[in-house]
């Protein structure tokens, strides 16, 4: 069997791993302590926050079929929050979603954790360089570990990171150039007083805040009341290198003003910076395989900043590779 290295254990990397696991010897490399990437859960004191992905929709039949077992076992649940549209300067309006939205239970990373079962994932392993030798591709880490040789390397990191990692000989560099990504800030709060608003999730307009969720009211979350506040794409991009303490102050002031309430005495307050969050301009193809170099790239940024897009990019790449591996 051929040996394949996959860099990144988010939705795209895990999808490739699952699809190819019976066709090759698959090894995933993930720089973080846990799998999930932008579908992660933040653990802080006794609190847990879905600080990246909030929920997702399922439109494609392949994605629906893939998720069916997770729905059956209750790892994936439909989420029907009381939804509000808050437009600064206008009266807030209730809103209804027109399609089903899903969340993993009891926390966001649960789906990727379940997907990773049975796959060889090396955590805490940041790949900083890959090199082609006579025997195949070798992968190197910061602390000078060497992995390989592999016949194929598939990169699933966001485009700017992939561009640095894949060699100049990779035929897909045009896609790195084409893709533009937004950053985002997530403010996480553990509330010190009972929640007094009717909504559980809010779309926000005319503000540096774009989205808020009463995280603790999602399916099967713990009883501690927690709130997630996420910033607008354009605003985030314009402030992406600012000091986090300053950013936190600005977001908190805006939140206080939007809800006419002072959240500064929250039991826990922290801010996460997502340098690569959403997609401003996608690569415009589903994935890229360089058959000559035996290198590939996939991830949400090829299609759209959505979980379903990350799945489909990985799924389609893997299906195309299966034909070569059989
Ligand atoms: C704040 C926020 C809110 C979002 N909200 C939603 C939403 O509500 N609905 C929705 O559908 N989507 C949402 N998304 C988008 C969604 O999270 C992404 O589309 C999806 O998770 C991308 O998956 P991926 O596998 O392509 O990339 P990632 O999840 O980024 O996975 C890439 C992985 O590669 C790892 N990695 C990077 N460099 C290296 C290296 N050198 N060596 C080893 N590992 C490396 C990373 O740690 C990461 O785990 C949101 C994203 C963010 C950040």
C-alpha cells in the first residue's frame, strides 16, 4: 500500500483521511493539541466555548450521507435557536432560518473527534518543511523530527499557510495567489447574571459585531451561561494585527452599547484571534492534485468558508485519488 501524509486535521484533512484509510497507509499531522481546526472548542476554567464554527447547514447528498451515522448516534443535532436580527439604530426583529442548522453535541469539536477515531493522527506536530528525496517526500517539524518517506503529501491548511509549506514545484500555486481570506475575533464571556434577552442567537448588522450566540443554550451544553460574540469580516481584517487587549475592550464596549448592559464584570472574559477565518475570494476549483509531484491541496478556501465546503473539497480530492491508488 502507498503511504500518504496529510497535513492538518480539520474537517478537510479528516475527510481525506477517512476516505483513503482503506486504500493507503494514511498519517495525519496536526500542529494543535486536538483535532478540529476551525471547528474547535475552547476550554477555559470550567467553561467550554464553540469559539470558531457556530453551526452548519447540509445541502449536498454526499455530505448528508456521510453525516447520517453521526446524526443517528446523537453526535450531531439540529439546533433551533430563538433567532434575532439586531440592526444598530433599528428595532430588533425576530428571524427564522429557512433551512436546518446543525451542531455537534455536547460541543463543537465532537464531530471531528469522532471522525478521527481509527485514523493515525500525530497531534502537536507542526510541519514546517517538506522535501522530495529519491525515496519519496519527507516531512520536517520545528524540533527537527523527520517523517516519511511518503508517495503523496496532501496539504489541508488555509491557503496562506499552504503557500509557505508546498514547494515552488507544486503546480497549484496560482490558487494560493487567487484565494483571499478574512480574519475574525471571538469574544468569549461567562456571564455573572442570568441571561435576560429572549434570543439565543443574533445576526448583527451596522456594527463591528456580526454574530452572537448564547453558547450554553445549544444542545447538551453545560449549565454555565456563556456568550459568544464574533466580529465582522471587514472590521476584523482592518484590525487583525492590533493588540488583543485593545480589541477586547473595543468589542466589549460595542456589546455593552448594543444590549444596553455592562458585561465587564463577567466571570470570565477572553478573546481569540482567528487570522484565517472566512473566505473573501475562493480558489474557484474544488481542490488541486499535482500528479507529477504527487502533491495535493484541499480545504474550505477552494470553495467557500463553510464546513460543508471543507468536507466536499476533501471528499472530492480523495475520490479522485482513490482511482490512482486502486
Ligand atoms: C470564527 C469562525 C466562525 C465560523 N463559523 C462557521 C459557521 O457558522 N458555519 C460554517 O459552516 N463554517 C463556519 N466557519 C468556517 C469553518 O470553520 C471552516 O470552513 C472549516 O472549519 C475549514 O476546515 P478546513 O479543514 O478546511 O480548515 P481548518 O479547520 O483550518 O483545518 C486546518 C488544520 O491544519 C492545521 N495546521 C495548520 N498549519 C499546520 C502545519 N504547518 N502543520 C500541521 N498542522 C497544521 C490547523 O491547526 C488546522 O487544524 C467559521 C470559521 C471561523 C474561524
